[in-house]
C-alpha cells in the first residue's frame, strides 16, 4: 500500500462535515445499521450504485486501485458521511472503501438516499455540496482518474476521451509523443506503444478500446428493455434535460436516452455568460452536471450512448422507441430533443484528420494540449467564440476563420468584445478553409480570401470546426413532418400539414410544441423556429412537460 502525497485533512469542514447527535438519530431511524470489521470492504473501486454510508463510529480508508498497486488516498472517521457524487448518480466509484477498525455505519442505497434528500432537502443540499467538493478535490489530486495513453493524433483515443469527458467521468490523457510519464506507464503495464491507445480504469486495462467497449465497460446504457414510461425524452441536451427534470418533478416516470453524452452542444461550452441566474457565467460542464443531478434527484432514468433508431406505433396507443442496442421502450408521450449536429468542414484533405486534429468541440483539456501552439477555430457563432476565448488562455495564437463580413451579425456582443480585447485572437472575416495539410497530424491549413481568391497557407496543430448544424431527426423519418431544412414541424406548422403526414385529430389542434403525432413533442434545436439558445431550449423542455400532462390527462 502506497500513501498518496496529497491527503485531505479530516479537520476540513467542507470535505468532512460533522453530523450532530440530532441528525445522526434522524438518519439512524431511516437507514440500515451495519458493522464492518477491519479489512472488510464497504464498496469496491469502479463499481456502480455504491451505497451511501454515514459513519457512527470507527474509521475507514479510501484506496485508489491501480494495476499492480493500491494507493491510500484518504480516510474518514466517525460522525461524517463518506463517498463522492457517484453515491448519488450511480456512476462508477473513484476508489474503494475499507474499514481499518471496527466500524458501525448507517446505510442508504441510492434510492434510499434520494428519498432521504427529498424528505430533508436542507440536509440534502449540504450532502450534495460535500459530495461535489470531494469529487473536485480528488480529480485535482489525480485520484481515481482514468488514464488514457495514446498518440496525440489517435482518432479512437479522441473519441474515447470525448465520450468520457462529456459523460462527466474523470480522465487524463497521456501523450506518448510528448509526455515522458506515458512511457513509464506503458513500461509499468508491460504494453508496447504499438498497442495504444490504452485506457486504465482502476485495475482494468483496455487496449485500443472503441467508444462502444468503454460505454459497455462503464455501464453508461440503462437496462430498460420493454419498459413503459410516462415520458420518453430522446436527447439530453438543455431541452432534454429540462424535460427530464420537470417530468420527474411532476411525478411522470421519465426516461432520457442520449445518443452520445448529456449536455448537447451546450455541454461543450467553456463559459455561457448570458444565461439567467449566473452573473459570472457557467460552464457547459457545470450546467450539465447540475441538470443531470436534478433529473436523477427526481428519479428520471438517464441513459448515455443510447441512440434512438426508430419511432413506431406501439400497443394501446403508446409510442414504441427502438434503441440502437436492440432494446426498446414504450412511451405514453415522447419528446424529440435530439438537437442538431455540427456540419462537416468541406475541404481538401480534411477526412484524414477528423477526430485526429480536426474537432467539433473544444473541451476543457484542449487548451492545455494546445499550449504555446497556433490553432484554428472555424465559425462565427457563439460556440466558436467561446471556444476561441477558451483556447486563447494557453495557445500562442487562435485564428478565427469566418465566412461572414463581421462577427457581430452572428455572435453575442459580450463575446465579440472579449475577442476584440484578446491579444492573441486573430479574426479572418470573409475567409474559408480550402485544405488541411499534414502527415501524421495536422500541420497547416490553406485559407482562401473570398474577396479576391488569394490563398494563404497557415501553420496550425488543430482545427476546431463550428459552422452551423443539421437537425438530428433520423429516428422520426416517415412518422413526423419536417420543414424544407429538415427541422420538425410542431404547433401551427404541424396543423397546416396536408399531405400523408398530417395532424389526425378533428377535436383539437396540436399544442404549441406538439408534432403531427399526438403525444409526440419537439423541443430545442431540432424543432422548426427554435431560438438556438440555451435558455430557449430549457424553456422548450419545461413547457413541453405541461403539454404532455394535458395530453396524458385526456
């Protein structure tokens, strides 16, 4: 057993709040008492749905299990509760917990924890704050963090990292080309570089894993085959998460199935500064984490890496939703909140580098990976502006490539002001990327001036593309009507359809966000006429639950 160099202080009132006699008695009446002897395991590392423990007496230690060694990272004693936010979300634990002396605890399973939080919300807020603070502390210390060892230009490694980060799972990339520690890790694991990428999670080592293998290993997909729900939400961006929160809070049995990871495009934003209630802004990651916690607090079922492939009429007037792993669910009502996907950059040579130098999101770790390098951001909307500002914190130069004549016509003014104040962001208006060059990795791009046709070859190591989006409506093909651009028609648009896909009821008009299929709604960027703003998507998600209630109430 190795003791970590960084060790949290048991006297830290934020990480280890003490429980009063009164609170302990209240908890003891509602939880299950259990006793563990020295060496007994309360929960293992990397297991899902670990219980929530309150220590009445005794002491436990937390162990970050790694291939070939255990690292002692923390301990806890009496009159506090243990674990981190995984105890509430059900995601894999970031350490094991073992008793080091006779220990008496009060146990709540995940559903018992949710019930306890619902009955005593003030204490629940205190619990949430502590669990989140512990996760932040351990991530900063590198405890329980998955290790991804790969070459910088590995497309598969990028996909795995994107899946993990956007599902709020801690991961650290070790670049075999520039990071000396990566060679030491491979030697320790006895794995040749040729077998990278390698993902290390606790004692499990995955060689050259696909996103599907990682999702399966981590249990990201919920087991819901054949189940019935009052509300099935397809997509877990801001609109879908809002629908899941409000549906769950209104007592509807709710499932939110997301094709990749919660948060949608907004989840990749480094700082959203014009969202109501957050005067200093909020990152897409924070917004997503808070929203998923809220949804789970109200017992909504969230399932990631779980794409809907087809909607069809089910039994008893229900809608059948077929999922990409062969499962299906039945919904009394359905919300299409599948959003839109970024358009692909059309340029010579770009296909070689998609996901390996050409990206459609700038994640938190990308700024550090681009330290002291020149990068390109293609696009003139808010997402492109947020990416440029974020990358500029570490990059030597960020060049924004914009087709239009000025940013102010497509971007919020606060972002325009920030870009103009930055000393290392260069904006190239009326310009397009015509080619991407490089051998193993991106080395340069060709920029074409649309005014005179001149071409400038510019050195860069990464290209971040955010150039508009197309709606994700494949699952509704043949069932729901769309406009000329492919966005779902709802409300008055659905009522005006007069071909074979049309509104079937004579006794009422469709609700504002209802499609041509009664009980199937559209929310967020996938619907025609959407505002393409986070606040608008959240508004759609909350409003659609009211309409669903009216339909379900008959």
